[in-house]
């Protein structure tokens, strides 16, 4: 399975030391691994993901209830959904470089699974579930506060960057934003894409990522940052 030093490195990154490291390994194990290793005891992170999702939703709800005392229920529901959505969790997982620790099948890895939003966001929830089982709700809540609920405005600006940029550009009367692929390099399983955001024939920003979607998000984010700097 995973090298002990890798587990120790991740524990240091997240600031939490597991009593039961098997929980941590399970949280990092994608179901594709056992599709290729049927001789080993089957386990994957899906049950921990289920548990972590519930812990995350409760923690986010508690956070919003106390931090937004005048916000009505409907708005809190929408805000909570944006905070714990797949894109947001994938963004947070990349800050931890969680994808590099995942245990997965060679076939899944060859198709870019280590960097896929759906996989790394599920692993983030599984990690929350593992911390909850190992240390209790307080430790899980502390992890969520530190790595998911911190600096929300900046994170929202990134993972909603395409929507925010479109609304900003339309508000300036400059029409629709389009994205152009400028370059892609690397093997099929590990490509880097570079895109640019364009409006009325003018480049607004450019960015790179391991998928076209991520590259477009980076391009939109850079465009927003440039607009803010020019104001």
C-alpha cells in the first residue's frame, strides 16, 4: 500500500496525526485500486466519503448559522451548497496536494484520475470522515475550518471565476466571454492545458491547468485579478 513516509508527510500537512493509520489509507484509496488488485482485502473510500459529507454539511451549517446571523434560510442553503460543492472541495484538496497521495488503479491514473475534480473532492470528504472516526467531531471540525471554511471569499472568487467574470464583462457592456485553447503539452494522462479568456477580441487573462476546465477557471481568475488591479 502506501509508503509510511508519505502518510507522515500528509499528516504533517494537515496538522493531524492518526491513531489508526489504516483509516487514513482507506480514505486515500479509490475503488479502481481493488479492481486491479482482487487478491487483496477489498476496501475503498466510498463509505468514509458518505460519512465525511454529513460531517462537512453539519459543520458548514453551524458556521453559517453563527457567522451570518441575519441571512435567511434559503440564502444559507444556497451558500452552503457553493461552499461544499465538488468544485470547491477540489480546489481545497489541491491546496493540500491530496491527489498525489491517492491510491488508485493504473488505468484510472493513466486517464488523469489523480487530478479529476470528482475523485479529489470525494477523497477530501473521505479524509474528513476518517478524521471524525479517529479523533471525533472536534478534530474533524477543526480540519474543516482550517482547510475548507477559511478564506471563503478568495476561494469563491476562484471557483466561481467564470460566472463572476461573465457578469462583470456583461455589466461593462462588452458582451460574452469566450475561452480559447492556446496550448496543450505532455502525455495523454498528464497534459497541461493553457487557455485564455477573450471578450470583444481582447484577451482578458490566461491560465493553465490539468484540464481545459481548470485552465479556463485560472484564465477567468487572472482576468478578474487584473481588472481589480486596474480599478
